[in-house]
C-alpha cells in the first residue's frame, strides 16, 4: 500500500503539497531562575563504566609456503669403458739350432821317406877374363815401381784437372775446379740461393752459352761447342784449356762498379767494391755475350770464336770483349768515387 501511495504522490505533486498540515511556531515559555545551594544539588551520577575496546588482533600474514628445492635427478653414471684385454703374444721360441756334425778328418798320409841332403854349394869360379885386381861389374838393380795413385776423372775424357790453380785468392772459393768427367749436374743447385759456386766452372760456361738464337736451351749443342773450343785451344796454345778458362775468368772479373744512391730525389752515382761471387758471374756473362756478338755476321764458326775469346781474355788482351767491358766498368767507377 505504501508503495502505491508513493506512486500517486509522484504522479500528483501539487495535490500532495495542499494536503500537508501547516504547523504553527510554538510560543516560548519564560524560564524561572531559582537559586539552589550546592548542598541541595543531587549527587552526580556514578561514572558509567565503559568497557575497554578490545585491542584488534595483529594482522599476521600466513607464512609463505617454502618452495620445495629443485632437485635434479642424478645423472646416470656411464659404464666404464673397459678395453678388452690384449691377447698375450705367444712367446717366440727359437728352434734349437741343429748341432753340426763333427768334421771327419781324413786319415793322415804316411810320412814320405827322408831324402838325402843336397851337396854343399861350390864357390863360384873366378872369371878367367878379369884381369888381376879388376872389380866385377855391378848387377843393375830393378827400377822401383811408382806408387799407384787414384785416377782422377778427365774432362771430356781428355783434360785433367790436376795442376789447375786459381791465383786470385778472392776468387779461389768461388771458382769450382772439382774434377768432373761430364759437365752436367742436371740442375741440382738451380733452386738453392748462392749455390752457383758449387757448380763446376766448365759447366757454368756451357750453361752461359745457351743464349739468343745460337743454342737457346740446347745444352747438348753448347756441350759440343765447348768441347771443340777446348780442343782448338789445346792445339793452338799447347796449354791445358781448363787453366786457360780459369785465367780468363780471373782477368775478366771487374773489381769495382757503380751503384745509384738517391739524396732527396736526386740520383747520384757511387763507386762500390764488387763481391767475389758477383765478379765471377759478370766475367762468365761477358765472355759468353762477347762470343755471341762476335760470331754474328762472321765467317768463323762459333767454336773458333769461343776459343779465340778465351785465349785473348786469359792473356788480358783488350781485343777481348770481356776485357774491354771490364775496363769500361772500372773506368766509370773511378770517375764516381
């Protein structure tokens, strides 16, 4: 019912206002003040006993659950790798050596009957032809055989290295005159630095002649050139051609040459000493180049030109190309000192 009234009041608000009673203000009554002695005052009421407020229980958090420790499962222990026992080799038992049968000696022959002693030698009869007091002629003694020496190999089967000497002490270590029969070592020292000094000087001449159109790479041909040139030198000079070659290399090797030094971009020539190793290289190069240039346009065979060049260089003749080249190099070096 109350809900219906409320709905009606909400629908008709004006009617609700008119129906409400109007209250009048109450009239104020006068207050009479009466004097009262303190003794007449009633005793104060006893203080009301107020129960103390209960203290709130402290808020205790529940203990956090302790996480169980993460325990890894134990790793499986690998089974130990046990190698199978090596088979024990059977002891090597040597077969007993056969016992040699004792040698059976043939029966000793019966001793031969003793021969009679020979008659005593008679003293030689004096020569009837010798005069009284003349001495007997002496019997010639047999000549002693010379001690046999080891035979050194001969170059080209003809020329011996015995007696060949290098007079220049500076070049003695770099001119190889080891006895050799065939001047060919099959490029044994070609890939080793500073190994030319181990190559025989005749083979170095043969290798140096393999130049330009004459015999480029044809060692068999240059071998025959040098062999024929040595035969011509022997017939002409009656000397050992190996010694002629060594003397030619000594005389054609320059002792001083020129190098270039730079000072602030300016190139200045400076004279320097030539090493012994380089002296031999330059001498062989100039000898071979002179032979090739002289044989070009000449009616002479190259073997004859090589023989003439070696002979002239061994004497120090200025007509030799190698000697002229050496003089030119040393003259330029002397001006640059």
